[in-house]
C-alpha cells in the first residue's frame, strides 16, 4: 500500500491551464491528463497526482457561488480518497473563491491550495510551473501521516497565504497577490520555510461539513467624496438586498452628513446588515477612534476589523445563507470563523 500523499488537481479554468499555439499565437486549454508531458518535473514530487477538470472551464471573471459550490462538491466527493487538493483558478477572482471556500468547508483537516499564473503554462517565461509544482508540494506535506496544513490557502510567486486574507494587487507582475494583514504561511526558497505557528489548528475528530447555501443578495459600496444621496438611496432600496460591505476611509470613517446617517439607520432598521471595511490596502477598521466613525458604531454598523473586502463579501453570503437571528448576526460576523479576522 502506497504511503505517498495523494493529491487531486481541480482545474476550473484560467491562464495556468492554457497552452500557446505557436503557429497562431492563440491560447487554448490543454488536457490535464497529459500534465506530466508539459511539466516532467512533477515526476520528482513524492506524491501521487490525479486531476479533474470542469467540463467547461471558465474565465475567473465568470466565477460565481454556483461554481464555488461545484468546487466544494468535488472536494466533498473526493475528500476520503485524497490527502490534499490543489485548485487551479484564474487569478482575477481567486481571492474571492479562496475566501468563499474557506467558509464553505467547515472542520477542514486537509490542505486546499489555490494557485494560478500570470502567463500560460507553455510560455517560455511562465510562472505556472513554479506555482503549480510548489502548490502540489505544499499540499502533500505530511507529518506522522497527517497533513501539515489544514486550511484553504493561496500560493503565488514563492509565498503561501491564508486564502481569506489575500487580495490581488497587480495585473502584470508575477507577485500578483498579497495578504496585507497576515504574514505568509510558507515561503519558498532553496527550502520551504514553514511558519507553522500561523497555521489554523485542526479540530481533531470533527467531520468535514460542506456548506452550500450562499445568499448573494449583497453588494459592495465604495465611499468617495461627492457620493450622491439619490444614488446611495437607490442602492439601499434595491429589492431583496440583505447585506452591504461598505468600503470606508482610513480606519472606518465616513461622512457625518445627516442624509447619509439617516439612510444607513433606515437600512439597518429594515433588517439590512452593513459591514464596515477599510478602503486601504492594509490596516483595520476601528470605529469610534474618530468622530467620523462614532456615528456608524452607534447605529449598529458591523465592524469588519482587518478583514479584506473579498472575505467580507463572501462571509456575508455565507452567514446570510444560515439565517442567523438578527440580534446575533453582528457578533457572529465580528468573530473569526476561519482565521479571516485578527483577534
């Protein structure tokens, strides 16, 4: 019986799964069953690798909760047979997907590593090979027969991050992602440097629970100087809207004009959940630090603390899908469920 880790690659689409037709220059998806032909170095990895692909791979711009459920279902159906999973995904919405899956997969005791690339796998200067090889290597790490990492993560350009802590920050550079408020879990160099004290602890004996009910009656509103009362009122009056991620200034600041606060108060009183996150690329919301956020706090706006917008909107979908009582929702959101918020 083989003692090697078994890894399942899940190809959803994206640049990493494309190869270039050198006659036409066009990109086309390649057959993942012939992966070793494209990357013979994979044979050097001390693990068994199998792959599954979406029947119709998608550009990550078309990612949505239905597709997240599809990924989660593939993991659920193959969970007992494999030691780890590597999800190949377009980079544009990868942070949203990694965040969503982190909430959907409760009591995860195996690694789920998202990765992708900026250049196709067949390109001369591709970053796909390193990203894929190291993602597989990390997913196959074991200690005493058990996976070393037990969470949803994202590997890109020599660093493994907690998935729900990441944001895409560059459309052109190979270092396309960062986790502004949490250190990298693993750094790849000559050796893999594991910051194991940062890993999420595994819940011993707890069975995997896959949550597939996400409510996408949500929106993201980014504050800007000159926002119109009519526009904001129109958004908040959208039929069926249940939750808002409000991107505010600095540490959670927003206008103190009466019309603005009245609209926020009316929305909250109607049962809408409003989460305050910062527009800044790093740092945390601290409502009450300045007068311009004190009113939001008193109205019952939820503090997103140092959560990313990607994690905030997917957590909102996840919690709304659970029909949590109105008087408990704020406390639950402000609690770290999968390491997405600093304590």
